[in-house]
C-alpha cells in the first residue's frame, strides 16, 4: 500500500450559538480538512482527516492559517508517500511542534487505510462498547439566568455531564447556581483554559464545596508544579488539557502530582495513535481519562466516539451531538445523542459518510497537495 495526502480543504461553518471561553468568543469555525488517497491493488481509496486548530492561536500555538502553511510547505513534502498510517508520525518527527497539523495528516491516512481494509477504527482499537456517555461543554454567558437556561436545554437534550467554562469573575457564582439547578448528584465539572495563576490557589479551592468531578486546566500549560500545588491543596481532582502534549508530558505530570485526571485530545498530542498511547500510560497509572472536544465536524466527532470507547475512558467526554455546534454537519448522518449517549461508529474508517454537496457549499478554499508528492 502507498498513501499520500492530496488535498487540503478549508471550510467555514457558523456556530448555532456563540461559544465563549476564557480566551475569546467564537461565532463561526474555519476548519481545515485533509484528503488522503491510498493505492491498493490498483484501487484508489479516499480518507479524510480533520485539523482541530482553531482560527486564532489562543487555545494553543496552532491556528488554521499556520496549519495550512506548515502542512503545505513542510509536512506534506516530508510525508510524500507512506506505507501505513503508523509511519506518518515518524516521517514528520524532524518538524518540531505542530501536533494538530500532524494529527490531521495521520488521521486522513488512517481513515483511508482502514477503509481500504474494510475495517472500523473501533475494531482497530479493540474497543467493544457500542455507545459512549455524552457530556456537553457550556460557554461563559452574559448572565447566570442565561447560563441556567442553556444548561436546562442541554439537560433536556439528555447530556449526562455538564462542563462549565470559567474564568476569574465567572466561577463561584455560576457554579453554585448550576449545582443548585441540577441537584447534588448530577455530574458537573469546570474548565478554565489556563485563566488563573498561582496566586489564585486559595480561590480555586473554594470550588471544592460544589462536588465537582474535576477542575480542568486552571493554570498555564507549562505550570506543572503550580497544578501539583493546587492538587495538594484542593479536594477536587485536577485535570490537565493544554499541558498534555505527549506521552512524556503526561507521565511527568502524573509523577509530579499535577495530573489526577487527563483530558485526551488526539489533535493536541499529534494524532489518534499517540492518543491511544496516552490512554494506555494513564490506565497503567490508574489515572482516569476522558475524550476532549475541539468543536469538530462529524469527521472528528466520529473518530472521538471510537477513541472514547476504550476501557480507560471512564468519565463522560466532550463528544456531543453535531447540532450542539452546527445546524448542519458535513456528514450524511450527523452525530446524535440518544438517551445521553453517542453511538460508536462501526463503518469502515472513522465510519462517517460525507455530505459532498454540503461540503462543497461550505468550502472556502482547496489546496492541491499532490504537487508535493515525490514523482508527481
Ligand atoms: O467540542 O464540545 C466541544 C468543545 C469542548 O470545551 C471544549 N473544548 O478546552 O476543552 C477545551 C475546549 C477547547 C475548545 S476551543 C478551541
Ligand atoms: Mg479544556
């Protein structure tokens, strides 16, 4: 088999409601997709990957325009033609950083390879669960009343876990209000996206009274010892998101006591194959993990649903319905939440089927990558 990435496609989808985090507001999402082709016994089979880099470098260093450039000018030429998806990461190892861009290439090749084999991603992972519990991430709102309305709507939709975005000035009060609204036993957690500092540890410990599942990434991504100090002081488990960029960083974070729970996002760590390795490392150390989200289309959402079916994913993830963010998805059967759960895809590859017509409608730009392939 030989596989190559042949096309980069930039699409634009409006969000159904603005999504505000501690680092900004999003009202639409530009999303970069990668198309790969594998040649097997004279047949060409196509696969797709999704780059989770946001529009601006405010979640991490990566962003859409940067990803386009690094894929076109640096990654695709190095990748050329590969024999299998498992070789993608090693062919790109000379390029430092850019895990989201690298992950998108590996994902496209993996989807194509699995489709050529007639095999699902869940099957490759050995994941046997048929469905996964679905949590929802709720942005910062203008008022507590609006937040309560939004959370009530998501509970009506069946979500089994609520995650509230917090920042200084939007933490204790909204969390108290939502805990009152949903009752003492409902699953609730918060995510600060690095908005606090070491001076805030006492303040963050005041969240302990709300019986949260976890506090996600309160401090800057490089502050492992600050997170360890908070973990020592707070009874709420500390979960890392932005800080975990590799197997090494997660093991170090666990060893220094900074990571009591891990949010696993394939894009943030350079691909689904590394995400599985991080799952394995956490499982071996009894650290619970859950699957994060990056406002993915049905492509990434399908892949996340399969990843989250692995045994170590013991907490509900941010794998919500397509309609949580998008009125219409680019796949023919949008991801749905039924009875609080998302089905694990069983079809070949990541298990989605593209809605080609809608994909073309929302396409902003297409870049031909085939000129970068050797021998073209
Ligand atoms: O896809 O449901 C989703 C979004 C979940 O809150 C979510 N993601 O830090 O965990 C996180 C954020 C980052 C998204 S903004 C790029
Ligand atoms: Mg997060």
